[in-house]
């Protein structure tokens, strides 16, 4: 009788243990299923977030591409504006300017050789009088005519000198220089020292200061007693 009761007790305990075990297994399966379900939900959320992120990234890229396209269009527009501006300036430069009417000039009078008298001295004095009145052109014409008529006259070298003075009075310094130099082609030239001084002065007017200094020193050397020596020394002091 005791053995039977013990066996029943043992059997009861075994049955109870088996029941608890089955309940634990069921609890574990449910938790696993819940975890899997939750994991699946999380994965779905992750996939949704990734899709949204990719969509946002695509929108940002499109926005940046649009900006780059706009910048390129602005640069092209700037180039076009600059090109048009250059064409306008070029056209304006080529556009004929309205010129003011030219001033009326006095009619050109043909220069004729003056009629000379039979008296060389009288014509010479007449030319000198015109020179003193600063009628350089008229005096020049008479001196030229006298030199052509009698190149060996005793006053010819003087005519040559005053011809140089006529050109100097008209500020034609190159021509005056050549005429003064021709004074030395005459064997006797009373105004040689004066011509030497005026050669130096012509060089000064032409801003050829080294040549002027050389000619002034030549005057001091060749004509030490000339009345133009003080003038020559004063000019030497003025040279740069």
C-alpha cells in the first residue's frame, strides 16, 4: 500500500514537471515569434528610411546640377555682353566724326622773281629795308635774285648772309643753317664771323647743343677779335 502511494506521488511529480516544461517551450516560441515580428517591422522601417534618404540625395543632386547649369548660363551671358560691348565700341570708333569746317585761307599768290634795277647796291639796300620791316619773304626774294644775277658781286657774300637771316626770321632753322654755311664758300666774306655765330644759334634752336658748343668754340678760335666773342661766351654759359 505504501509502495503504491509513493508511485502515485512520483508519477504526479513527473506529470507536473512535464507540464511546466511544455509551458516554458510555448513561452519561448511566442517570444521568438514576437522578436521576429518586431525585427521585421524594424527592417521595414530601415528600408523606408533608406528609400527616403536616397530620394532626398537625388533631390539634392538635382538641385546642385540646376545651380551649375544656371551658373554656366550666367557666364555665357556675361561673355555675350562683353562681346556686344566691344562691337559697339569698335563701331563708335569707326563712326565718322563730324568735322568742323576748315578755316578760310587766303588765296595763294604765286611768288614771282622781283624785277631788279641796274643798281646792285640799290636793290641790296631795298632788300635790307624790307628785312628791317620783317618782310622776310620779300627780302628773301630780292636776295635770291641778286645772288642769281651776279654771284661774284662784292656784296654777294653779304646777300648770302642776309638770306640766311630771312629764313631764320621765319623760324626755318634747318634752311637758315644751310644758308649761313654757304657764306664760307666765298673767298672774301666780311660777315663770316656773324655767320659763324648764327650757325651756332641755329643748332641751339634745333636743340643740338653739342654742335652748338663746337661752333661757338670755333668762333672764339677763328675770330678772337670779333665783336661777337662776348656773345659767344655768354651763349656757351647758357648751354646745358
